C-alpha cells in the first residue's frame, strides 16, 4: 500500500474521529451515545495502528504530526477521570479527611509539637516576665493587644451596627489571611520540609508570646473567652497544614523504596488532600472567629462551654470519623472478619498497606491510607 | 530511560509518552518563556477582575454599609490569589485564559487530563516555586528536569505542553492535471521517497502564504537533489516557477497511485 492509497482509504475515518472527539471535548461529561462511544473507541484503536504504521514507514512529518495530534486528543478524551460530584466533597470532608489524617498521624503529631512547644516555652517565659514580650512584640503592638482584651468582649464598647460591619470585613480577612498562611505553610514543605517547620515555629512563638503576655497582664480570661471557640478549628488546622508540608518534605528527604520523583507524586496526593482539609477547617474557623467569638450578646459562660464543645467536636471528628471504633458500634458483626487491629500507619508505610480487597468500608488506618492512594489512579 | 539520561543524549523540548495501545505519542513541551507570558496575561486578567470587583463593591457601600462589600472583596482577593489557576486548570481542561492564548495545556505526565487534586497541588506549590522572587525556584527546577517541570509539576506529576492542532490537507488539485514524468526522461533511479514527497507537499501547501519568488527559491533547493537523483535534466526555461512546476510533476508521478483519478 502506498502512502497515497493509505490516505485515501483512511482519511474519512480520521475526519469522523476528529468530529467525535471535538464533540466529547466540548463537555465535561461526555454527551455521546453508547454507539458513538463504541465507534470512538474503535476508531481510536485503528488510529493508533495508523500512527505506528506512518511512524515505521517514515511517511512524512505532516502526516505523523496530524495523526499524533489526533491520537493525543483521543487518549486525552478516553482516559479522563470521572468528574467529581457534590457527594465526593461531602464524603471527603466528613470521613475521608479524618481517616487520611489518622493514617498520617506521625506527621500530624510532629507538626503539632512544632506548633505547640516553642509557643508554650515563650508563652510561659513572657507570662512570668511580661517585659520579655518586647523581644517579639513592638510596644505599639503590646498596647493594642492590651486595649483589645482589657475588657470582656461581652461588655466591650461599640454599637451593634458598627460591630456587625466589622464582622463581615473580618470574616473576609480571616479567610484570606489564615488560609493563605496554611497554604504557604504546606507549600514550603517542598523545600525538604524546612519551610513548613519555620512557619510553624514562627507562628507558634508569636501566638505563644501574645498569649503569655496577655495572661501575665491579667487579661487571660478575656483572651480565652475570645479564642476558645474558633481556636478549636483554627489551631488544629494550622497543625494539619504543617503535617501536609511535612509529608511532602519527607517524600523528598527520605523517599524510601521509591524514586524521589515517584515518592513525591505518591505522597504529594496525600499532602494536598490534607491541605484542602485544613483550608476547609480554617473557613469554618473564620466564620466562628468573625461572627461568634466577638459577639457581645453571648455571655462568657456560654462561649466557654460552646468553645469546649467545639474542641470536643474537632477532636472527636478527627480521631473517630469513619474509623473502625465508630463503625464497630453500629455494625460490629460485619467488621468481625477484618480484625486488622487498631490504627497504625505512620504514613511512610501507607503505600505498602494491606491488600486492597473490597474497600467499601476501610477499617484500619493503613487500610484507609491504601484506599486514599487508590483514589489517585485515573478512572478509566 | 531516566530523565537524566534523556537530558544527556538530547536537549530537546519534545517528550514521548507510550500509551496503553503501545503507540508512542510525542508532545511539545512548553518552555519558561511561553509559560511566563501566559502567566503575565493571567496576572493582567486577575488585576482587571480585582479592579472591576472593587469598583462594583465600593459602589455598594452606601447601600449595604461597609461590612459585606469589603469582606466580599477580601474573599474575592483570596479566590483570585489561590483559586484562579486552580479552578481554571481543573475545570477547563488544563488551561487558564493565559495558557489558552499561548496554546499551552497542563497534562498528567502519562498524557491524560489533570484532575482536581493535581490542579490544586501544582497551583498551591506556586508559593514554593515563586521563591526567592519571580519564580526563581521554578526556573531552576525546570532547567534541572528533562521535562521542564517546576516543583508543583513534579509533585503533581504534570507537564505543560504546547497544544497545537495540526491539520492535514492534501492539495491534489495542484498537480493532478499535469503530465507525469516518464521513466525515459530520467537516467537515474526512478523513485522518490515518501518523506521527500511529503516535504514537497508541505511546501506547495504553503505557496499561497509565501511570495512567489520565495516559493521558487525554496523549490529550487528541493528540486535540485530530487532531479539529480532521478537523473532528470531541468531545462533552462526562463519561466519563473520552473522548479516549482517540476516538483508538482514529481508529485503527479510518484504521489498519486497509478490509475487513480482525483479522489
């Protein structure tokens, strides 16, 4: 067969394929009929054959470039992943995210330590000697802090309207500022985790100093009343984003049995999910911090109790949601055969976890991580 | 072959991907230049959207008070800063408006479209790529990897390719009416490789877009070796397009299956 005969014979099929692919590319969900999809995939396979023929016979760049482009578009269309739905979002936030975090508990605990210990030390020091605060906070900053927390928020000044105005501004500010910090805290983990650690320690010392300073000056109860509610989501989320950054950094420093590139891709998918979860938590925190925490209508006692409950909610959600223990309460019998024990998985082992099985209800930490890493496979 | 080996053997902006059907697809990688240009266009769009948003929202302050509009503006800034590229690339087949202008597209390194998480990952890591300033880390990383990937691309397993649509059209009308060259006119090998015929076709396909004299210049470059191999003597006819005319006759003779009329 000559090139000329080949083109004459095949060209109409290429045109047809081009039209079908263009149709499929138009929409996120493929709107082709079953027959058309079958036709598309048959044409695609024939096209792959055409391309290898052209390549092996050296029939010119114009033809191979054209067919290469068509195969690429077909490949792109046939192998795209299933579009997500609202349910996947809900599932991820309610159970997927806590499970993933527990599977990477070691990173979370390390990030938590980096975020708590330096602040606790500087806070204690400043609490006993508030003059030390000058090393971290400027005089103007100190005065501002003191005036902010000199009175209980429930009794503080400002007409209702002014307060209401300020709240929406602050809601926008908290989202932009805090989520921005958490994203940066995550992203800088790409430098062997060092950027993440720096941001965690820096914020820890700053927050610890402010807390210690206010307690030392006797405004601790006013401060606690303000922060206890949103602190549950906000502080935990920063530690989560730190964990995400450390996952990324660890893949670079110690890729294990994978190549650095592979480790980065595999752990990167885990880390970005943690970062997204942290961002979602911070948005909840921003709403609480803007509208609930500074509200003058809610008495201090209510805020303290509600704040305590919010902490319990966050801790319970992150440590129990989707877990074996929780599932065990409702369906103990069904879980009996799996018996892989309590959650383990320091994250580094997650990729090599238990064999997949039917992962409808992942039961242990390592199983959870396994199904999470499965999710990144393209749905074909 | 690892990227490092690839970088040693060829310095090229093409990358090859083997599909499950055992075909090797080749993609043209996008370099820092076009990607930076696309980024600048996106930046302009973001600034323009921010300006429009702030104008619209400030005009609402007398009606709604300062709270909601300013809060909304801050939220809008957040979305423009972190969400712009992420959402476009995730839901617009791997392109932002800037990338579309320059014909760039983000793909997974196996050649299929990126998913939502891939998009979030590669775009959040811009914060790392940007350091110490002006995407310095990204530039270093791109020059150090065989497939021009910045840090975000490495973590998400993505590449940025030039998404050029090549068309394939034949121009049989340019030669089908001509008289074929007869073997008796030639003293050399009476054959021309398909690859050469393809090059001739490509030149002729561009003839409308080139000045007549330039077409003839290029045709001469092509025609001389072809004529020499055929052993065909080009006459000294002073006609301006004699080389082009010869090439057309070559196509008529070798690129058309004997016995086939115009398809």
